[in-house]
């Protein structure tokens, strides 16, 4: 008898599902689900309601997520964390007998667009961003492929080199540091060739602002979204803060806040290692190799190649930008860890440079620039904890 009831209810649900509007479906199913939860209905009944709710999302391929979020977050300008958690659980649960990867391929891009679009209602954006954070925590592979890579792809082009003479195959493009090579069309022999347009970089910055600053991010989210493009973000901040750049306080503030939030969310060891990699990252010495650089384009920067110039060959550490970020009150303890790590790295590189290691000598100089800048600008407050002071003293005595 119980099996017959289940079958009958499924048939009723199917008829309602096929003939009703999405908002009526959502209202009916959520009412049934709430009543069932309060009345301690059988587990299978609650499961059926939840599965049909998920099917509403996948039924409307282009805007199913927006319809669902618009209804579930309706009349609530500031949804509670508990409500956002329930919404994320509903959206990210593939219906039974549905391939999970196919479901996420349909749902996640919609969530990403809602989280990043300027015309998204704020309550809908909050639910979309929260769901993406949950996705990063539970399905990192999906988040990396369908969210992180598309969002920061313009910044990943900062790692792509070009041969000046254009003699190699595949348009002379090469890749470095394990970064994937994006599709960039070489337009011909011109003085300046665009790698990432101002609108692309602006969209990336808006996405980072919404997803990293619009709430409480997770370690997994910033690790996948920000850390892979940590270097270009810092160089972009350095360019935006330069005296000869057109002032844009909003861009500077957003870049600085994204970097500070990322470092504050990461474990101290991971944050320190990320900064050390930034300080020692150099762009190669090949004489025929060109690297993209940031230039001004209206109110926003763009990423370009400048043919025939030496600008790409300069090994410049964004010292002022880095020290400015480390001087944030939120990173007061981390700045001490970073300073002590820089001192240890400086000592180790000096020993390596003594053996005629040219690469170690260059990295020692890069690290020394940052150490001197930290001492000059942050002074004693970089050692905020007693343990930092003792570690500094021991380092000097050694």
C-alpha cells in the first residue's frame, strides 16, 4: 500500500510539474515541503518534494536558477545565513537519476552570471554568491572549472609570453609557470597589441568584488579564485596606485580589499608562502621574449604587449603595493610572520649567491628590497607579538 501511495503521488506531482508555471510550482512544492517538515511526514515524501524542487531549476535552462532564487529569497532584502544555506543545499543537489556533472554544467554558469551581473537584485546576488561559496567548499573541481577559470581568465593572460620575432609556430605564444595558455589572436606587427581589454578586466574585478568581498569568503574560494592570479593582481594594484596613472580610487580600493581579504582568509603558512612567491617571481631573461603589461585605457587598465620596448624585461617587485597591503590592521599578525620569513629567505639566498648562483643573487636583491621597505614604512609595529620580537632577536643573533 505504501508503494502504491508513492507511485500515485509521483504521478500527481508529475502532472502538476508539467502543466504549471515555475512560480506556482515553487510555491506549491515549498508549501508541501514546509508542511511535511512540521508534520513529521515520511522521509520519502520530503525527498520527493525536494527532488521536484530541484527539477524546476533544471527544467528552465536559461533562467531556472534566477526564477528559483527570486522566489526563495523573495521579500527578504537580507536573507539569513540559515535561509541561504537551505537555498544553496537545494540548488546544488542534483535530482535523482540525473548525472551530477551535467546538472552542475547547467546550474553553475547561471549562478556565476547572477553573482557577477550588475543588474542582479541584491537578495538574488547574495543567494548566488553563498551558493558558489558552498560549491567551492564541497565541489572544488567544479568550482575551478566553471567559476574560477572563466572569471579570472583575463588575468591569467599576464603569464603568457610572446616571441618578438613571431617566428615560432602557434603565433609565437608560450606559457610559463604551469599556466594554461589562453587563445589570443596575434593581430600583426603593431606597436601595441591588446591581451585583455579594459572591459574584460573590469568584469573580472567586479566578479572578485562580489564573490570575495560580498560576505564571508572561504579558504577554498580564495585559494581557487584569487591565489592563482595573485601576482597580476598585485601588479595591477601597483599600476593603479602609480603617480602617472589616472586616479581611480574605486579600482585601487577593490584590488586592495580583495588582496587583504585573501591573505586574511588563508592559513598563515599559505599566505606567507604566497607572498614569498610573489616577491621572488621574475619574468625570465630571454632577450626575444615579451610580456604583457598594464596600461591605462580610460578609467580602467588594460593588458597589452608593447613591441620593441624593454618594459617587459624589468624585474620589478610591487613593493609599495605589497607593503601597503601588509600594513593593513587586519594583517597585523601576518605581517610579522611575513617579515620573519623574508629575513630567513634573505639569509638562505645570500648563502646560495655566495656560490655564484646568479638566480639566487637576483632573488636575494628582490627580497632585500621588500625587507628594507617593510622596515622603513612599517617600523616596529611589524612585530606585533612577543613571539615575533623574540624570533627577530634570535635571527639577528644567529
